[in-house]
C-alpha cells in the first residue's frame, strides 16, 4: 500500500520531470543548431571564417544584376580577372530565386563568394519594409538557394536603411530592434548563413554599429553577423576614417566597407563626395576589414563617375585605382580556401595538332598525341578557372588561356611536355604530361 507521503513525493517527481521536458522541448525547437555545426561562414572573435576554419577577408566589387541582367552576368568573368574574391550582387525582391541561383553558381565557378543584397530598401525609415526584406530571404524558394550554397554565400539583408542620422525615425534603438526581428525571421527559416547588417543613414552611420553591434551579435543564436558601412559624403574627413575604424576594431566588430566612393572633381559631384579612398584601402588592410567597391558599371549619368569600367570591360581611372593601386584588389585579395581543393583541377587542355589520348579529364595526368612527320611544333592551350593560380607549359610561364608553341624533337622520336598548375598557396601543384610522338616519313597513323 502506498503511503500518503510517498504519493506526494511521486506527484512532485512527476511534476518536476514534466516541467523539465517542456523546458527542453522549448529550447530545442526555438534555437537553431550551434554555430559550430554550420557548413558555411562563421564569425568568430570578430573575424570571418570560412567552412574550413580559415580567415577570409572580403575584397570585392558591387555588380548591378537586378538592373542589367545579361550585362552584369556576363561581367562576372571580367570581375574574376581582377582577382576579386567576392561579388556583392545588387538585387531586389522582384528577382526570382532561380535567376539568383544561376548568378550564385557562376560566382562559384569563378571562385568568388556571392553576397546578394536587397537594394529596394535604400533610405527607408519604414521598419516593416526592412522586415519585408528579411521575409524575402526567408521565402521557401529563396531560402532553399541560400541553404544549398551556404558554403559560398553571405547574405546582406537590406541596403542602406534609414534616411538621415539627424532627420530619421530609424533611430539607433529602432535600428537595433528591427534587425533583431529580421534575425528571428531568417534564423527561424533555417538560414544559417553569415548575415550582413548595413548601418543606418544610407549605411554611413558607424555610431549605431559601435553602440549596438555587439548587442545584435549576442542576440543572434548563431552569433554570425557582420556589419556593412558605406563611405560617401559623411566620411569626407580622412581622420574620421582612421579614428572610427580604429574604434570599431577595438570593439572587435566584424566590418565590411560594402560601398565607398572617392574624391571626384574635388567634391563637385552629385554626392558631394571627397572621400580619401586610399585611406579606406590602407585602413581596411591594416585592420583586416573587408571592402567592396561601388561599382563595376551601369550607374546613371550623374553617378557615372563611380563606374569602374567604361564598357563593362575596360577600366576607368577609378577602376584602375581599385584593381591595381596600393592595397587594391590585385595586391590584397586572397581566394577563399573553400575553392582551393579543386581550383587546380578546374582546367582544360587542348592541342592544335592531333588529339589527346585519352580525352582530357582533370583527374587523368598523362596523355599522348601522335602527329605527322612534317609537324615540327605543337600549340598547347591550358585554361584554368582560378585567376590566382600560376601556369607553366614546358617550363615557361604561360598566360591563362593563351596557346604556347612547343617545338618537337626530330622525326621518329617523342617529346614530353609538362603542364604545371600551381594554386595560389604555392603548395598545391598539379602536373599534366603530354607525350607527343612525331612519326617518321615512312610511318602511318595507327588505326
């Protein structure tokens, strides 16, 4: 027989177990997986890390895909040639998930990280409009793309919210709170990608980031946020660039200068911009902050001074500075390590005489070619997708995609030609060997 005291103890035990089960259930259902289980980028101690755990510093370019679909897509090949490791994909909520996926896939093929952003919130004080941008990313079809390519995609929620620091209802606190809601929307949709949150006041207000950036990082269950700051007229003071980036670094906040201009016509331009762009490049390199230039091409007439190219290919003075200048893209950009395992294998080989046997396969190292007795040379073309890799053919440094002429030994002998591809790290090397057999005048081609 159960005594009254025993019955009371049992009830208390059952009640405690029931409450514990409810708490565990709420915790498991209400929080995404821990950041350590993610397969994409992670921010750790203020530093962006890729899925292999290596630091990644953004060196990229803004490209206006939503406004110039075909031209911008085709320009990705030219952007890759600059050495850029990231493309900020100018997008809006009218863009389809299927087209976005095509753009992201092409970025990946060119060894560039994709950072799509929604430009249709620019300058808005409306918190509901900002949340609508998070809802776009959380849409089933769009979020499926972000999850599928999580290893290669960073998501910039909304471009440049907030009209003005001094005349805006999007105060620092409102900015903080609306982005907490955006974080909830996206994380609850299962989006684990690193999220970039633009500063308010057209992206130019560092103060809200300095004041509440860590609060937002702490609020995010994955602690996987970066902050985008844009530098135009509000950053005309060179000392401000130095002092405020020093401040943000001291707070260990992960920063990308996601847009910036320069001192065009001594500030006599539509944006009154006199920004010292060289100081931006120098300070970003000093602090390990990312930067992304505005923009490849396609600006309207009054903003055309911000085009990096005249015709989507050839550099303007602005483009030349950004790509080839001190601490510019070519000098400082490093390909993301998620591409390095396969970059040296993304190669095609072709010959102008005869044919490769077996047909080219990047996993096959050795090939043979048979040519007639009167063929004294052969042209070999190697094309590699990694713009930062180096290439030699027959021991001579060769430009990517350019045919190299190799002279053959005398008739009746074979010539061995090595094609060596070296990844950017200088350690990952792949060698392909073509043995060219030159027939003598009495020999015929085998069946």
